C-alpha cells in the first residue's frame, strides 16, 4: 500500500470516530481535491478496505478497520516517542511521525518501542 493510500485510510478511520465520513470531509482535511479522494477511495475499495457508494458515506470494512488501526497505532507511538524520548515539540512530532510511519521497517519500529519502554 502506498503512503498516500495509507493517509486516506487513516483519515477515513479518524473521521469515522465522529460519525459519517464524506468525500468532502476527507478532501478538506487532507488538502486535496474531491476527484483525488474518489480515485483513492476506488483503489481502497478494490482492495477490500472500505465501501463507498455514489452519494453515500464512506465506511471501513473489517479488514480496513484492522489496517487503519495498525496505521493509527504506529502514528500515535511515533508521535509520542518523538515528544517524550526525543524531546521535540508536539507540532514537529506530529508532522515528522506522519512521514516516518510510512518508511520505517518493522524492525526499526520494534527497536524504538523497546527503547521507549526502557525510557519510562
């Protein structure tokens, strides 16, 4: 899955915490066009991660919720790690975590988690 598709899936999950998810909400939060959102949603739907009908809300499938939950956990951990262990500001941590979550290997993430536990 591409970084961009992970961002879309994460945003659908995040927005679904507050109820129905609309294409316009996704576009607004990610700062992209509605056609870009529709293209991404189509791909995610083809991968079995969400459902979206024309003029209907967007909803995650069970598989989509699992994948989105994994992405959100990784993002939350990295943000927390950067604030607590590295000592950067919350704004910097949020921005950097969003980039890092897509490129870190499972091995690196695991080592960071182990380091984080030792720092507590």
